[in-house]
C-alpha cells in the first residue's frame, strides 16, 4: 500500500531481459535503506526488491506487468518515480494507492499557466475505468486531483514542487503514463454494475 507521494527519483542503471521478465536495476539514495523482499513503487508499479548493492537495487517485472504498464518502454538512464510502501500509523498525505496499475494513458496536451502546469491525458475508456472532477487519480505513482474529466480524458494541475521532483518535467505530448484509478471509486462502480 502506498500514498502516491513520490519520495525521490531513481535512475535506471541496467535492464536485463530473462524470458518474459525484465530485471530493472535502479540507482538511488534510497538503496541503503531498503531490504530484500520490500515493496517499492516504480512509476506507480509495486515491485519487490530482489537484490541490493551499495547505491542501487534490482526488481523484476513479469510479462503481464510489462504489458499493462509503461515499464516496457524504459531505457537505461531514464528516471523513475519511487515510493516505498507506507508505514501504518503515518499521515496519508496523498490517497490510498495499491501500486496496481489499471492501464496506461497518453499525454495529449501540456499548458503552463501562472507558474503551474496543466497536463491532459487520454485513455481507453472501453476498459471501464473513469475519473470524476475533484476525484483522485494516480499518474506514474503520483497522487493527484482531477481538474477536468471527460469520457476518456482528464486533466491535472501540477505545482512547481511536483513538477521539479517527479517525472512530470520529462513529459511531452505522446508520453505514455501509468494510471491507477481510485480504489474506492472502482469498488463503487463494481457494486453499481452488479445491481443493474
């Protein structure tokens, strides 16, 4: 379980394919604080630490994860958003994030306005996910509030701190991002669909 508050960025140090799996080695100042078997969210994807070095660690993404997320687009040198699992009893500064990506979306528009940025994303609504204005959405592991919501699009506003300390400053029109829709909203939608 995560909060969607990105702790730091990590640099992809090495990528190694093994069968349908991808071993991802990440260089970060968090490495010295991690233990094998711990969960870390990478662009919102919960992955387990399988090995450690002094300044880096390795996780493994299976084929299903690669098919449903943007991790299969990673290149050595890319930056990833990192968050360690939340500690029970701490403040929940973002919202409840499972680290289970629902689908990807494409950035379709970026507008800078008075020191902030507005990003618009488009996703495949046929999968059944939806956003609501003022609802929560997780983009590449970052907990955000939806500003505008359409049938298959939504926008978010990014403050300078978030822009400077996450992958948002690398996004361009056409960038693929991971989406995790609000878990409470997903349960409500499922329950309503069963009543019909």
